[in-house]
């Protein structure tokens, strides 16, 4: 079975993230959405609520029989991959700036964990502008974020 990890802070999980997961499911048998946690950073949503948002967002995919796990980790992503025996890492790309930054990280990861292959998934035209930062900013200013997250999610329920 081919398993890929899709790591991130997912603060919050957006339609862009969901798009990357859906694309990844065409390439592998299972996707592990790994919510990174850094105790030095204060997130907008708690790690537990990020996981709840993700689980609710992927529920329709799970109902279709896709294999997706959601978990939390601390430390280096490569250490999590080793621990889980995962050799495929997925990163979503929106812009060329994302590509440049993610390429540097992928090269460092490869050096530290040679068995790890990074696959870049380009954002769809509908989500290429979307980031968790945009969603948080709109939310902080009482704007409508419903266009940016899964239709069954009300982020106010997770604050």
C-alpha cells in the first residue's frame, strides 16, 4: 500500500488543502494528514479543533471509501515520516514563490531522509489564491469564509 503524508499547520483547513488531498488520492492508496504542532506558536485554532475541522471536511471522502487518516505530530516532519514508515511527502503549491521555498525544504528533507520523495501538487485555478492566512484575516474581520472552506463547516463552531 502506498501512503503519503500531507503535513501542515492547517490553521484552518481550507478548500485548497482539500483540493490537494483529493488530487493526492489519485496517486496513492492512503493519505495521512499530519497536523504539525509547535508549542512556541499560538495558533488561531487549537490543534484539537484543527483536527476536528479536517475530519469534518474529509467526511464525504471517507464516506466514498477513501483511506485518509488525520493525526497530530511535533518535531521534524521527516522524523514523523520515519516513525510512520512513510516515504512520500505531499506539498501543495500556489505560486512560484511556494515552489522555491518548498524545493529548498524538499532538498533538505532528502538530505536528512534519503528515502523520502516529495511530490508537489499545484493548486487548482479555483484555489490558487487561497491560504489559511486569508481565511483567518477574513474571519477576524467578520467576513464570510464559507467560500473558502468545506460546505459543511462553520468555523465559529471551533473557536
